[in-house]
């Protein structure tokens, strides 16, 4: 025998069933990926990395950081722009993003220059965006000593580098050409950064707190990470010096390397790396190959170690919760 219930009762039943369905905290935290020089946020290669993150930790929401919605313009912005403005805009984009703004925290993955930009984002924007784990591959945390960014025969690029070289410390170059903002000149006799760098660097000297006046907020934010993982490509010939990926200083005269833990930036803890190290959150890793020669194996390893639900979880994008409710109403 069929019992026909009025529609209102049915809805009531559905609601009673639906209300205790507090979404379970089962999804991995969203992942931010910041691409490198010349790349763009919509590139297939980049998305295959994001897909692998989702495959390794199912349900991972991936946000590909961009400076523009148009991929071509986004790629241009890796060469042209003021990093202070780019990072401030990215902070707003993430803070107001409909999914990311709901997550309790985020993880972050930076490729090459995208790595030091993400670190800058953590330092400057850490009171508005909470990042738990930051992983960088082949980044230039201690800057670059040479501009080596063009492929053979790329004359447009060579013209660009000519512009960079001719006036690295000029106000226009520092405000408009991206690699100049993480170029670093050091007096290799003394190992001390040059006055031109300290005075004019629009990005690196600031986020590395190398000037007399330190911003203690930067150190506070960076030391609040759970993990900061720095990968170096052992045959990197693109980043000069490659040890920059570990915050090391390489003497340009004799090639000797001073590791981070022997440097003032660490010993005086200008940016919180020592505090992070003390709690076991600072990791120096090496991977085989040249600049950005990434294997799925390394990425999967990193994703399962640092970006899984073990590092934090949340209820996700809401898609799962909605579908559960639909089932009941049917
Ligand atoms: C993650 O993978 C699942 C299953 O393949 C897919 O349904 C989902 O759309 C993917 N999520 C993202 C953010 O790519
Ligand atoms: C230090 O950095 C924070 C975060 O970016 C900023 O709000 C503050 O104005 C900075 N302080 C100084 C003294 O520059
Ligand atoms: C970069 O942008 C910031 C914020 O608009 C501005 O204060 C600064 O002067 C700019 N830097 C250069 C070198 O133009
Ligand atoms: C480097 O420092 C030494 C010692 O202070 C000084 O004599 C030399 O002129 C500096 N070199 C440059 C290129 O400024
Ligand atoms: C760099 O190497 C040169 C040549 O060996 C040496 O004279 C100089 O003292 C070194 N600089 C530092 C900071 O160790």
C-alpha cells in the first residue's frame, strides 16, 4: 500500500535528514601554484602538475596564480611589471577568491622565480592568507648574479637583457623589468651586498630583510609555515648561481659556497628561517637534472609528503556536500 505524503512533509523530512550533515573535513587544503618566467597560468604543462597533485591527493583544489586572465598577458607579466604591485594584487585575488577564501589554510608550490614570489607573498600577506607548506623548485632566494634567460637566437629576448644589463639599478628598470628585481650584486672580496643593490633593489633586498631597518612581520610570517622545502636542481646551469635555491651565497671569484646556516640572514634570523629550522620546518632538497627538469616521481613524493590531508584538511569546495543533500531529496 502506498502512503502519499503532502509535499511539505517530504521537504521537512529531507531537511531533518540534511541538517545533521555537517560537511566532513576530508579534502586536502587547496594548492597555489606560481609558474616561472615566460610561462603562463593556463599552460598545459603547468596544469599537468596540478592534475598530478589532485591525482596524488584526490579532491585538491588547485589555483594557478596569475597576474592577468589573458594567458599571453600573464606570460608578459613574468617579464614586465613591478613585483610590489604584482604580489599585492595576487594577495587580493586569493583573499577574495570564492573557494580559496573559504579554506582555513593553503599549500603553495613555486617554480623558479614563482618560488621567491610566493615567499614574498607569505611574508607580506601572511596576516590575510595562511600558507602551511611552501615548496620551491629551482628558485632564486638569494637572487641571481647573471641574467641568463634567453635561448640562442632569441633576439627580442637579447634586447630585453641588454636593457636589464645597461641600467639594472635604475628606477625605471627596477619598477618594470622583473628579473632586475631579484638581481643581486655582491662585493666578492668582502661578501657584502653592494650599496647599489641595497639602495635600489625593488624586491629581493626588501623581502630578504637585508637593509638596516628590518620588517619583523616578514620573519614572523615566514616562521609560521609548517614547512619550507627548497629544491635545488643539481645540474642547474640556468640559475646563476644555482645555490641561490638554498639561500646560499656563491663567491663569484672562486666559486666557494657559503651555506645559509653560516650566513647573517640566518644567524641573526632576519626573515625567520632560523626559527623555522629550529622547529624542523626548513628542508634543503636536491633533485637530479637541469633547471626545471621535473619528474612525476619527485612531484608525487612532494605532494604526498606535504600536500596531503595529513598537512590539514577542510570540507572542500562544497560540491560533495551539495550532492549528498540532493540524494536525500530524491
Ligand atoms: C580532481 O580529480 C577529480 C577526479 O578525476 C575530478 O572530478 C576533479 O574535477 C578534479 N579537480 C580538479 C580541481 O581538477
Ligand atoms: C612590514 O610588512 C608588513 C606586511 O607587508 C607591512 O604591512 C608593514 O607596513 C611593513 N612595515 C614596515 C615598517 O615597512
Ligand atoms: C613599485 O610599486 C610600488 C607600489 O605601487 C611603488 O611604491 C614603487 O615606487 C614602485 N617601484 C619602482 C621602482 O617603481
Ligand atoms: C669591495 O670591497 C673592498 C674592501 O672594502 C673594496 O676595496 C673594493 O673597492 C670593493 N669593490 C667594489 C667593486 O666595490
Ligand atoms: C672570494 O674569493 C676570493 C678569491 O679566492 C677571495 O679573495 C675572497 O676573500 C673571497 N670572498 C669571501 C667573502 O670569502
